[in-house]
């Protein structure tokens, strides 16, 4: 079953089809490819035996899906998979037969060792004479480390790739992504936060979750919508009961988002507390505690 990282990486390129085309042109072998508009194509291929092949994503560059200048098959990979070395020539051949135009296979890898594994095994040989399929492999080493907040804000898709590839070792990359994220409108904040969270290591996920609990993002429209729905509802009603209910709901949402599951007794203690100041103290603690029990210490 595809992982969260795999689905997030696939969504990244389908939401931003120009990204795959831009990365392709960054390779020496792709420098002569035309810089043209890119759209998403069908990831389903069919051979003459009527067997369907399913790629993760297909980017169509410079024309209609059936008549592009060229196409890119994008395959996010988390681990070495010898079976893919057999599948990808079939994918590329089926798409080439369908369009009659050049087809390239772009492999996104979460880990550099995985990228090196695929890089060492290309071009992929076939049993069709001398036909071999070159791969365009991208790992953390091929992704730029962006430390300019303005650059991240202008290109959040590359900002996500930079953050997830280099954030674990570069505080400047982390701060640049944080700054760029806070400059986005609420819906974009939600989108790129979710993409980054889905593609991040556990360490970077923890950093993202701490941001969400910080004054910077919790005070944004996105943060308020995500973590303070109950409190906002209470204030709108102008009732103390609503405020209490809102604080309790905010605490439970914080804990759930950070991966901390409250027992039934703990949920009842939080929901049953009528002391608004105590609840606000627990809201603050919820951002940093390592267990739900620590909330009440």
C-alpha cells in the first residue's frame, strides 16, 4: 500500500506539473527540452494484450494529452524495487506508442541511498535488442537547499522539496520554509503544510507540529481554523460555556495532531474541566508534552 510520503510526493507533481518538467530540464540530458506549458496526463497505460499499467503520475508537456511535445512518467520511490526496473520500460513504451512523442521516466527518491541504487542500475536494459531506458533520478542531493524565505514564498512547491530534503541538517532551510509558509494565504498554508508533513521525516514532522502550536501559525487564519474551532464557536455565541468547550476541544485537537491519544478518563477530565484558566494552561502544555498524562502535572 502506498505510504503517506508516496501519496504526498505524487500529489506534489500532479498539483505542480511544471515542477517535473523543470527538474527534467535541469539534467544535462534534458537541457535541450523545450520550456513549454505542462499539464497532468492519464497515468494508465494499455498494451496490445489489454493489460493495464498504472504509473504514479504522468506530466504532459507542450500540448494536448494525445499530442504532447513530450511526456514525463513520475515515480516516487522510498526503497529499491527490482520489479520497477521491469515495469518502467513497459510504461514508457506504452505511452510512446500512444502519443508517438518522447517519453522520460523521472524517479523521485526520499533517501539518497535509494536514489543511488536506481542511478547505478540505469539505463534499464530490455530484451528488445539494444533498447535501453535511461532514468532521471532525483534524491536529496539533486534538490537545492533553499535558505531565502522570499524564494520559498514565491515557489512553495520547491520550498517543500527543499525543506523535506535538507531541513533535518540545515536550520536555515527550516527557517526559510517557515517564513515562506506564513506568507501564504490560509488555503495555501493548509496545502503546503500537509504536503510537507506527508513527505517529512519524523523529526521534521515534529518541527511542523511545534510550529502549528506556536504563536506564529496558531494566530494565522489557517491555525485558528484548524485548532481553535471550538473556542471560536464559543466566542461567537458569547457564552462562558462556549469558551470552556472551545478550550477543551482545542486541547484534544492539539494532542491528536501531535500523535498523543488520550484515554477515555483523560478525555473526560479535559472535557469536564470548567476552569477556563486551567484549560488555557493545558492548551499551552499540549504543544510540548510527551504524554497526555504530563498535561496535568
